[in-house]
């Protein structure tokens, strides 16, 4: 028992040291010791192991306040690779990045109408294999895959509970993909993954409270609250696309009526533009660029409904930033102004009216990057404790 306990303590300490170096590179061993509270001998032994394993590297010397200049350590982001995938309703986008989330290569494909779970798994695996075939060789290879899906997810079971726009229910997606890819896999709701991507790599890096709105065939949201993704008691927080905004509205694929996504989504745009129903979204947006009045008017109306729904969310969550992403966000120049005007007219007077409403700067990569980030956080979390977040006030060298 004592040996097992000692092994667990060492594993925990090693993970804590690695996370401090990941989040604070470059950093000296002495600074790691101060931040973690571990003695210098323990830190030296653990960092020696991490260097041998390829997780960290020495990157030169730091400033000295007297005596020998300290050797600096840095996380070795190039030691391995991670896959990130957005399984959309009409498309699939995959990327491969290093261990710091820096993009190396990406691919996208169109999906057949409402693919079966078996078709979805087959196409996803083929896309991942295509990326793995062109990826550069690394010491650790591909360490896993994160997948964002357009529906509610049971994180513990790795199951898609319901994806209304795909007509999927109770799909053991994580298990099927792990078996097919031979890699660890984590699945999450696509809006949650996108919010995490925006927080980790996008314009939300300095915001501890933000709302990410994913506009695609449907509508979803990911909420970052006090620096962490808000999941709720059953893991389905953020399913705001099925928030009722019209009690007698049309029937939604979820079975409810008057859902927000029926008024503010790609499907809503196509309903307003029957002549454009069979066109690709990019072609519809191109028509707006050319000045098509009916398209611009439809986008303007969707922007108004975006503002109506956001009014409820801003009042509920009091964010410091709202980010709009997803395929339909490519039409942001026609959506944001009416959304902002609607917010200003409906929000209570006070600080809420100053909340910035911005288009994601990660573009169509937000979900896949966030899914990859989720996999990385799980891979590097400290066993049995929350992921360590070093204080920015502590000197690093």
C-alpha cells in the first residue's frame, strides 16, 4: 500500500510540475519549486524525467539576482500531436496540431444528408487517417483526438445523447472511435468545444466570463464562467438553441415549439430564402456580398433574433464578452449591427449594455481546436485534483 501511495504521489507531483511548465514557459527549476511548494531536489528529479521523456526541454539561461544564471525549462510542444474534429450537420472539419494547439494541417469534407452513426464514424476515421498520413514525425506521435458534436453529450459514457439535426440518439461515439483509431478519444458538445477553443486560443483568452454562440444549421452556446466551462448538473448547459422564444412557434426537430434556432440559424436563413434553399451557405453569403437585397434582409432579420436571444443570456450570465462563431458567422457583417441594436434596446440599463459582441477570430477552426484542447487538458491534468493554474504574480525565473 505504501509503495502504491508513493507512486501516486510521485505521479501527481510530476503532473503538477509539468502543468506549471506548460503554462509558464520558460521557467527555472527554482521558480517551479516556489510555485508548487516542492523541494528543489524533487523538482530536479522530476524535471530530469520529463526531459528524458521528451515533455520538456532546456532553452537557455534566465536572469540572475546573484550567483549562477538559472537554466530555463520550456514545454516541448513539438513532442507530439493531437487531432481535433468538428462533426457538423452538413460538414466535417478536422485538424492536427502540436501539444500547444498550434495548427499544422486541416481538412474538410461535406457530409451526406443526415448520415447514420456508422457513416459518420467511417468518414471521421478516414479524415483522421488522411491527416495522420501527412503529419510530421514526432517523439510521442498522435496522443489522441477530441471531437465536437452537434448535440447533447454524456461525458462520462462518451455517448451522444441526442443530436436532433442528425437524428442521432444514444450513440456510443467515443467507444466506436477509440476502437477504430486506436487512440484515446474525448467527445463534447460542439459549442462547448468552441467556447473552450476561444478561451484557450482566440479573442477570449483574457476573459473569465464569456458566451460563445455557435451559428450553423442549428444554434448552441458554450458558457465560460469564472474561467471554467459551465456544464450544469447533467452536462447539457448551453443548449440554448432550444430555448423557447415564441410559445406558439413552429415545431422544432427536438419536439418543442418556437425554439431560438428556428429563428436564428442556417436553417432559418434557408426558410426565409426558398429560392436559395439548395445553395451552399458560402454561395448565399456571396450573394449578399454582391448586394442581393432579399439575402441582406433575411440576414438582418436573423441578426435581430440573435439579439433577442442574447438579451436573455446576457441577463442570465453577465458575461464580459460575447463571441459569435460557426459557419453562419461568416455573414457577421450583416448580423452584428442588428443584433447589437436589439441588445441595446432590450438590455437593462447599466454595465450589460457595454458587453462587446464580436465575431470569432478562430473562424471555422474554433470547435476543432477546442476539442483538441479538451483532449490536452485531460491528458495533462493532475490525477485526483483540478488542473493547476499558476498565479501570474509569481516570478517565473
